[in-house]
C-alpha cells in the first residue's frame, strides 16, 4: 500500500529551498513531520486542468506528472496570486472528496475555468475543456488531446464577456493568438456543432426568459453583441429538460439570478452549458421588456413568499424526529430524522432502477418496503413509477461522491402539505428511513431537540 500523498500548493514556482515553495514542506519534514507521507509541492501556474465529456475530470501537475486526485490532503499555502486557478482546484478537490485547506479558496470567483469546475462537480455537462495558466502548457494540452478537442476548437478569454477574444481556431493558429495576447489566460473547448444557442434567464432560481441566438454567416458566435440574430421564445415552448439544466447550472455556481447559455449538439442532440453569467443583461440587450417583466415577477414572488407566508402559516415546533406522510408514494406514516445540518432530504428506497413505460418514456422505478418505522397505505410493499426525476452528484455522510436519483413529490409534516425534493438512497444501515433537511424546515418549523416524534420530551441523547 502506497504512502499518503500530502500536497502543498503555491501560486508560482519558486526555488528548491524557498519557504514560499518547496522549502516550506522541507522545514516540516526536518522537524520530524510527515514521516510516513509522500510530499509534493506544486504551483498553480503549472497545473493542467482537463474536463472530459464523460463526466470525468483531472488536475495534473506538469512538473511531476502526478494527478492531484491521488492526494490524501492538500494545503493551499499560497493561492492569492492566482485566485481563479485556486478556486478551480478547490472545486476539483471538493467534488473528489479530498480534504484541503483553506476552504476560503472556494469563495466567489467567476472565471470560466472555475465555473467549469463547479459545473463538472455538480454533474452538469460541459464541452471538453482544457486549461493551463501558461500558454506553452495549454499548447501542450492541445497537442496531447487533439482527438478530443477537435481540429478546430474554441479558444476564449477565461475572463471574457460578450464574445470578446473568442476564437474558432486550430492549434497552429492558437500560437499566433498567444503571441498577440501574451497576458490573457485562455480556456480551450471543443466546438459544439449547433444551429444556435439559448440564453436562459434564471431569475430567483427559475427559468423565466428564453432567447434563441443564431449566428450570422461571418462568425461562429451566436452572441447578439457579435451580430447574431435573437428570437424570443416562451419558456413553456422550450423543453423542460433544457430549462431544468439551466436552473441546475445557476444553482451549481451559487447564482440565484443568472444568464445561462445552453447549446445543443445538432449531431447528438446532447445539451451542454457554455457559460453562466451573473445577472446577465436584464435591463439591456434584446427583448428588454420581456426580461424586466420577468424579473419584476420573480422579485415580487420572492418578497411575498418570504414575508407573507410566515404570517399566513405560523411557524410550528417539531422534535428531533417527526412522523410524516408521503401519500403519492403510498406511505401512510414514516419516522423522519430532522437534520438541520443537511440541506436536502433523503428517503430509503430499494431496487432503484431506470425503465421505460408503455409510451417508451424513460421512468424511475423503486420500491418502498414497510417496516417498523414505515407504514404503507395497504401494508404491502409499494412499487413507484415516476417520470419526474433527475440525477445528481451527492456527497454521502462519509464524504464520498455518489450519483443518486431525486424525485419531486409532496410531504405532510404536522398537518402541513409541502412540496419536497427527495433523494433516493439505501438507508438500511441508518437509524431512520427518512432524513429531512433545512430546505423543508426553513421558515416553517422550529426544531426542539428535546422532543421525540410524538412531540413529547425525551431526555435520552
């Protein structure tokens, strides 16, 4: 069994003995520390970022050739010189379940590479992507991954906007671009063949505006700022899958108000996220009237929902466990554990699988089995079929990332019927079949940890 790998990260490469580079780890080792560990010092400027379209990604140190996915612990000692690269690395480590310090590197940075890593970590499809801070290292990546990136690919400014410094180019032409813009960091992506893209306005977490953008004959860009043609489309006429993808992308980068660019590969019909932009062109650009009206509706709903709901439905008190009903799933009663540290809610289910219904539509099928803490409506196991589901990456209690399916349904808690998103999982080894997180609790319930599921004081802890 190999030794644990401890990685120290600095922004820039330094001398062998400098305490701002390899000398830092050496001093720790000379004092007797990290005796049973392999130690690696890397520079953010030497890291190679690779995001594949099959859902995998890697960050490799160019100097040593080692993947940071092998690390047991990462200490980002010097990161502020290259905050975008630090943020991208931090997200890679986070979604690989690798402990790192300091988590302040996960702060709000919105370069294209950090956004791409956040999207990848949340299981959202992006075109094949390559990035390195240094132009010569990016050119090496382009050469090593020519088959995946394609003969012609997109090379764009990692901090660019409105299609500026966005090129459809070849590797040889990229060298000329690097020479012309020596101080610009570029991201390379596979060019997705398309008949236009969609700018989706996600306002207060919901897709409310859709503008289809189609390029002119003189450019590869669909942006209206680059001469593209804009067409307003009512959201109800757009596929729910595309709208949901835009909402997931905005959520992945922690934006409640965003302009999300979705592109559809015309050869495979697969949807990709190109970019997620903060508060993009709401009162400017094309179809301003539609955007302002949608924004006002979104903000008005948020105000009413937050402040009027509490007055209409007073906050109730529940214990650290509670009894709930999930009628649509055939559950008459199930004991739920309340977890204010968790955001989402998880339900125990068995034999979770994907099938097709009689109409050929893909559906999620799973079983609810009655036990001591779960009572079904007829006392028999329930087989549930639903087409309203999605899959996502979820971090388990032991820190591991797993693909899990989630469904939308309604839950009855203390007599109140509420919408809920439930992640399905095997909780047979857990204490309770249902865990309720704060997404359900907030603004609705106060948790008194001294009460049990019957609302009675219970002093055993």
